[in-house]
């Protein structure tokens, strides 16, 4: 692991060869997830808990449950969840704790506390031997981050199914996702290279998003750019953009816009109109432009966040290549106690 020092301009890393297989593996866990959620004696509230990129990664599941679910759902940072100590955390509550490596101490503590309070707690992780998986009675283990994202949507679908909703369409779309995502990401490669080359030296990277893509935007700016590339960056909600942030935009400002196909698309289109008129170059990554073979039109908004997760990794790989900073480098994280 590099300490984050400059390692030189280099060719972009290849697309991981396990993208498709890791998603196919995650799909095999549906019967286990479905059975687990159906077996919870009482379920009247859901907490999605994580920190950092894991917190952002919960957004798509939250969006789905907000749009279709009958059960109250809250997404909350692990430490906030623990220190707030809501009396509602107990029997009747389901806590989904997300940590890729399964070693985030705040998330482990939050999950343990919730389980002690009598809540149903399940981990979503990549590490069956990690602290998180060992701290709770149930863990769903994926092979990659793409698999984790798929597992979260399966959990959300199981909750909807428990409420009596038909989720066959979503499950069918997920079955087609591995091949579709692989195609979409390969087609996206030239645009990813263009964005990275044009945005590599901007003083601040602004990414504007809404709805189911909000979390994917935050993952890119906070994890890949701030954490891994040491770049000033922020994701702005497409409506919040007009509540102050748009005042700092001018013809010298470059930005990225995630344009969704979900119900919040008008928010992004409004931001796009403003940016076209008043701002500098805007790189629009429009969900409608994604090539998703096998995905029905009505399921594209549901599938899109999972593809954007992979797109963010590819975009980050291109940044690393043209900037010369490894994605593994850190200045503080993992270097010492803090």
C-alpha cells in the first residue's frame, strides 16, 4: 500500500474481471435474505446504519423503501445511531449494518448495541470473519462492493415482499444486472477517461445528484476524491443546489451531474438548465444513456444506482491514472490511531 505519494502517470487499470461473477454470487443469497426478513416476528421500523462510503451506499435502498414501503426507514451514521440511542431501537426494529471490510469500529458497536436492545440486526459485508459479522447473529456476505449493493436491494425487496408487494419484476431485473452492468461499464470507459482528463486539476469538484443516485454521488466525492485523491470535492443535492451552492458557480466552474431516471429527474434537469446557461463545462452522466441490455424500461430506475456504483469505481480508476495517485494511498486513514 502506498502512503499516497505521487507514483506517476500510468495506464488505467483494467475493469475487474469479477464484476459479473460477484453480482451473480449475491443473487444466490436471495432465498436466505427472503427467509430471514419473513421470519422477523414484528417489523415496524428499519434502520440502515453505516459510516463513510457505507453510509452513502445505503441511499439506494432507502430510496426504494421510501418510494414503495409501508415501514418507516431511517438511514443514519453509525456513531449517530449509537449516541442518539433512540428508544425505538428494540423489538420491532430491523437494523441493517453495512461495512465492507467489517472492521469499522463505530458500525460494530452500533450493531452490537442494537442487538442487545432486542432489535433484529443483520450485517451486510465482504468479510465473514470480520468484527461486524461476528458481532451479530446474521450476516449476508458478498464478494465485492457491487455484490454488497445488490444485497442491500435484495433486503429492501424482502421487506416490500413481507408487506405483500409483488417484487417479481425487480428480481427479474436483478437477474439480468450482471450482464447489463458489464456492458454499460465498458461503453462508459471513453467518457470516464474524458471526465478524468478534464477534471483532474479543478480546485473543487462539485457533483450534483438527486434521488436514488445521491448516495452514489457522495461515494464518488467523499471516498474516491477526498479520501483517495486528496481533492476538494462535494456532492450537492439537485434542489439544495438552488438553496445557496449555485451562487459560487460561474463560467470557470466545471462540475459533474448525475441525471437519474427515477421520480426526481426533474430536479436534475432543472440544475442542468442552470448549469448550461451560467456555468462552465458540465459533464452529464445521464442514466438514460446507459446501455442496459435485458433490463425492462420500467426497471431501469431501480437498476441504475447499482450500475452507477460500478461507474464510480471506473471513473476513480481513470482519475488515478491521469493524476498519478494510487487509490490505495492514505495520509491519515489506517496510518495511526485517531
